[in-house]
């Protein structure tokens, strides 16, 4: 664990990819369509993956000075935003506060796949942000995502604050 901070971009990249894969699996195999807030949460994981990938590519080509601390700070900021968005989404599901009108019963956004199903005679059902599609142990996917994102935030802060030894290479 002493050198984990050096590998933090890999952890962030793989964790983000894993969480996106889980979301995609729920959508593809569980037939749980994501709401607007779910999709926004995915965007932040893509951003984290991009930041981590740039750091890892920079290390591989050795063209840049080691910006590991800066990358960890950037990842902490992205994961903190992810945590905040997931907590907001979970709060919308628990009716602690209202969600965006576009996905909580106000204006609707039409998914082309849903429109195709409607045109073929099926009933159209746009996912609502204030109705959890899946709950496990009392937490919705947004709640579990908040926990995962908070852990990634703490890991990123730890990686940023961990002292680095001078490189001997």
C-alpha cells in the first residue's frame, strides 16, 4: 500500500471503467433505462478516465514531468463532483428536494429508442429521476454511486497528499 499513490491513476481509471461497465450492465441486461441524472453521473466518470489516461500516457512516453500530485487533485475534484451529484440524485429519489423538471415529472426528453418502441405500439416510459429503478440494502444505484465516488475522492486526496520520494531513474 506504500506505493499505491504512484498507481492511483490506474486505480481511478479502472474503478471508473468498472463503474461505467456496471451501469451499462444494468441498462443492457437488467433493462433499467438511465434517467437524466444517471447519464450526467456517467459523464464525470468518463472525465476521470480521460484525466487518468493522459497521466498514464504521459508517463509512458516520458515527455512530461511527473504531474502525479496535480492529477490526483484533479481526480479528487472530479470524484467530489460525482459524489455531490450522486448525493443530489439520491436526495431527489428520497424526495428530500425536487429534481430537475426535465426528469422528475416536468418536461420530458424523448429517447429515440423509446420513440421507436412507441411507434411500434409499445407503451412509452421515460425514466424519472425521482423514482429509483433498483434498490439494494436500502440504497438506490445513486446511493451506492455516492459511496463509491466518496471512496474515490478520499483515495485521490490521499494520493495527492502522500509524500513522494525523489526518483532515482
